[in-house]
C-alpha cells in the first residue's frame, strides 16, 4: 500500500509531487511513438498503391441483381406451402378466366370482353400479391441490415422482388 501511495504522489517518501503525464512526455517512449505517428503507420512505398473506389458497393449492379434473383427464387422454393398455394391459385384462376372468355368473337362486344378480361386479370394479380406481404415484412430486417452495409442497392432488391413473383402473377 505504501508503494501505491508513493507512486500516486501522496507525499510519502517523496518531497515533490509525481506528474505522470509530464514524465511520459519527457520519456524516450513518447518521442518514439510521436516519430512513428508523424511518419505514418504505412510505409511510404505502399502509400502510392492505396486503392480507391468509385462506389460504396463492392459489386456491380449486375452481380447484385443476379444474387438477389437467386435469393428470391430460393425464398419461394423454401416456402413449399406458399409455393403450392400460389401455383394452385394461378392455375385455378387461369382456368376460370380461360373458360369465361373462351372463343370471343371479333365484334364490338368481343373487344369489350377482351378489355374486361385484361382488367379482371390485373385485379387477380393485385389481390394475389397481397399474400406476399407477410414475407416482405419478415425479410425487412435482413433488407435493412444488408442495405445499410451496402451489400446491394435498393433497386436490385426491388427488381428481384417484383420479377421473382412475376411468373406467378402472369398466369
């Protein structure tokens, strides 16, 4: 305990207070560290070869799209119940729309029926895409983490999300 009191400058055994920061600044170690820091950590011959990057992303948009598409299709296949329900819904609705608008003639009435079939198909696609919302909410945390770490652009994620669901919505 006496040693601690002496080192901290409590007056025991020393007539003068010990000033640790001043003693460090006077030391040879402090001078060597200052010289090293002023020279820089990296040797001069390596400083000329420091790479620079034009983008905060490590890969191109093409690579990001490719990886997001792979991930999107795997996501559909890893949810077999959802996959089966989407395929079943698509096949059933294709059968219903096909039988409703089968053999439409080329009259004015036939043109009107074709337009209504088109809008009916769009409505079915919009209603069918509501089933995907729980999975988008589930993937939100992963998306936010990967977006903030610049793993991929938002455009790549959005394009893959839309285009991987398109085969189910197109039929």
